[in-house]
């Protein structure tokens, strides 16, 4: 079942079946006995597994009835969405749609934070940003850039700005988005659809603006927003390429015209 515990691995397998629709919302999960039999476990372990699914938010326990499957896509919160995203990887079209939603949410939070901080009193010493950007540049110039570490640094920079701005809710959502992305290797790769060096250049340019006496012009801000949007379009396109939806679309077109 993998390098983790049997309980975690079997719970993930059952959660994957819920995520894929193999188990219908409103229906009953397999019983403790059925789970024990299918995975060759004792009933105490099977009970723990179903209890974990309840803690995931994928089922509700009903005394005398069993575990009822929730409509996790309609009713689930951020934590459920995070697990859904990871478990949906075997279904390219579904996970690509979910990633598009994740990126759109992240883009909105990040853009708002960058623009709001640029227009604020900028209480943080630029030197604090430069130390992280220096590390970002060192990683970007290495033979094999550590994309996980780079993304963590960039999330940390955004988190620092949101904290300075007092945007507590946005910071919490950004933290959850970061966790979702960092759990899926293809998602991390997609965020580097453009050269890692360009990530560094953008942060250097932002710090230069923050250190200057004059803020950016309206034209410069508009250009930045456009470029930011184009970057995120490339991120989504790269993820679709990595999970294989591009090929699926081509096959669909070919079948329709054959």
C-alpha cells in the first residue's frame, strides 16, 4: 500500500473512490466487515479507516446505519478540496479543472497582495525581502533548481505582505492553496512553466519599485497585471500538458471528425 501506514493508504483509496464517483453521494460506504475483507485487515483497523474517512469530511457516521457518503464536491471545505485535488490525479480532465480553479484563486490573492502592498506604506524593510530573493536566485541558477523550495520562498514572501496588510483571511486561503500545490509534483512543476530566472527578475523589479520614491505609473501597473495573467495562463497550460489533457482533447477531436 505504500510507505505510509495501512490505515492512511486504505483510507486514501476509499476516499479516491468517493472523489471519482465510484461511491455515490448519499449512499452507504462499505461496512467495517466489507473493508476488512477486501483489504485483508482486522475489523478494528477497518473501523479506524472508516473513522479517518469521517475526519477527512468524506462521510458522515450514522448510528445503526453506517457511514453515509457526502457530496464532497458540493459540500466540502478547503481541506476536503485539498484532498480531492490530490486524489483526482488519475482523472486528467477533472484534476485539470480543479487546478484551474486553484490557480485562479491564487492569482487573485497574489495580485491583490502585490498591488495593495505597492500602494501602501510598505512597513517591511526591503532588506527582509532581499534575503529571500537572494536565496531564490541561488536556487534558480543551480543546475537542478529545487522548485519546491523556490515555491515555498515565494509563498512566504506573499504571506509576509498579507500579514503586513492585515489580510488574515487571504493569508489563510493562500496557506491552504500552497499545501494543495506542494502535495502534487505536477502542480509544482507547472508553476515553473516559465524560467525560474524570471521569477527572480519579477521580485527584484518589485523591490526596486518599493525602494523608489515614486510608485509605478498606471500604465506600468496595467502591464504588470497583464503579464501576471499571462504567466498564470502558462501555468495552467503546463499542468494540462503534464497530466495529459492536451492529448485527450486531440483524441476527442480526432474521434469526432473520423
